[in-house]
C-alpha cells in the first residue's frame, strides 16, 4: 500500500514540475516556452484544468484564437473550467466575431463571479432587437368547411 501511495505521489510531482515551470514562463511573458512545457500535460483524454487554461490564454495572447477557443471549449464542454474558462471562451469568441455567443459565455462567467467578464461585456455592442415574429396565415374557411375545403366520406 505504501508503495502505491509513493508511486501516486511521484506521478503527481512529475505533473506539477512542468505545470509550475509553465506558470512561471507565462508570468514572465515567455508564452512559447510555457506552451512547450504544457505540451506533454495536454496529451491524453483528461488533461489538468490549469494546463488547458494556461494553454488557452497563451494561445490567445499569441494571436492563435482558434487554438485558444479549442482549449477553452474542452473545459466548458466538460463543465470543468468554471468562470475563468467561460471568460476565455467568450474572449476567443469575441475575437472571432461571434458576438452573441461571446455575450452568452461572458454573461455566465459574470454570473459566476468572474469580475473581468463584466468589463468585457461593456465593450460589446448592444444585442440586436429580437426579430418580429411572422404572422401566421389563417386557414381559408369556406362553405364546405375545413382548411382544405374538402368534405367527403369514403
């Protein structure tokens, strides 16, 4: 049992080192270096949440908006990312010109307490007014009754 716990601890330390280094490089502005350290962590089915967040924000800052959107979408789609992932998702959508989807993501991030989302929402143009609903055509009513005017028996 002790051996299993030791292996688990070593495994989590192995993941923590590249993530710590990526965090440091990102804070220094070395976005390419941060991405290089995150690469190994993003392999597999369920990468760490913080690795995907850092990857997304680094890609966004490098102008790689679609790659950033993909990272944030992975978090938002699995409900793991929380308000920070929603903010990043909205940020990327806004940059790609999908303002309605960006507004929706940013509003949800703001509802969940991510303060920067409120400031970004103020930069979006107001939503368009709802389109008027078309009038429903009335069925013709004639002497024979019914919508088709056909009345008969078989």
